[in-house]
């Protein structure tokens, strides 16, 4: 057990500072929702504070990867990316738990009232949540050592699919909830992540004339974004 948290214990000062930052970020989100956006609606303020904090942190984790590619000297701060990802997942766990308990009275089956993600965007949320869970569980120093760098990298490419599912979840489920400062911040981060990833995809895969397996998977992902953007925004 001690080995599992070896990295965090070595770097306890950073972990503590990051924890304080995360709690303050969440509190600001909650206060903003509860007092400004939807005054007095405790359950929804809680659900959305967790949702916006989690989705923004996960977006920032991905944005840091884009940034490290532009400025490799900063890649030594990769532990910031991991902390953003793990804290993001904890927030999303709070988000889904509060949805199930406060909206559905503890009845998980209501999350699956339809398995069609266009009709029920919670399905996208569940997929995103499960992917991020796998990524977090395989991100401890101990797990990374056991899995090995090559396999770890392959598993962690799943993040692109998890993020795709998360993005369509929050774009489709309740668009009016996005029309405030918390939503604009999330949309700005999301835009930067997708633009940055596209830039590096073209630059890196283009060097090999898009002939690698990674390039084919990249094209599949772009196609998925386009098809689901059409289905969510134009075909409804
Ligand atoms: C088990 C998984 C999940 C369930 C059941 C779920 C459920 C919900 C529900 C019911 C809402 C609407 C709440 C409202 O109208 O205020 C919502 C909103 C939201 N969810 Fe999730 N969610 C899940 C996973 C995720 C994940 C993985 C993310 C992102 C990483 C996410 C981000 C958001 C955001 C940002 C909103 C607010 C914006 C909006 O309503 O469009 N959720 N979610």
C-alpha cells in the first residue's frame, strides 16, 4: 500500500498545495452556481460544481500535454498533468454520485433509461467516466512500473476516446447549463485542447504521410467527432 502512494509521499508539499487549489476551485464553482446561476438549487449546484470542475481539470490535463509538445522543457512538470487528471476524476465521481443519489434517488438503472447516446447523453458520460477511471488506476508510480512505458502509452491513448465521450456528454445533455462563466471557461479549454490536438496530429502523423496505425486511429476519431456533431446539433 505504501508503494502505491510513494510518489505522492515524496512530493507531499506539491500534493498539499494542489489539494488546496482543487478545493478552492470547486468551492468557487459551487458558490457561483448556488448564488448566481441557479440561486438556491442545492442539488443542481452540487451536480454542476462537480461537473464543471471535473471536466475543466481533465481538459487542462490534456491541454498541458499539448503545451509540453510546444515547450518540451516544461515536460518535467508532468506530475501537474497527472494531478489534474486524478483530481478531475475525483470531481467526476462526485458528479455521477450526486446525479444518481440526488436526481434518481439512488436508482442507477435510471441512468440507462435509453442506451442511445443521442437520446440519452448520460451514456456518453458513463463511457467517459469508465475510461478516465482506467487511466487513473493505471497512473500510480507502482502501476506505471508494473505495466511498462510502451504498454502504458498504448493504454493511455484511450484518453482521446474518453475525452470524445465526455465532450459530447456535456455538449448534448443540457446546453443551457453551459451559458455562464463556468461553461464558457470549460468551452474555451475544450476548444484549445481539440485545436491543439489537431495541430499536433497533422504535424506528427503528417511527417509519416499519415501511414501509421496511429494516423488511422486519428482519422477515425476525427470522423467520430464530425458524425456526432452532426447527429447532436443538426439531425435532432
Ligand atoms: C456516470 C457518468 C455521468 C452521469 C450519470 C452524468 C449525468 C449528468 C447529468 C444528468 C447532467 C445534467 C445536469 C444538469 O442539467 O444540470 C450532467 C451535466 C454535466 N456533466 Fe455529466 N454525467 C456523467 C459523467 C460526466 C463526465 C465523464 C463528464 C466530463 C468529464 C461530465 C461533465 C458534465 C458537465 C460539464 C455537465 C454540465 C453541463 C451541461 O449540463 O451540459 N459528466 N451530467
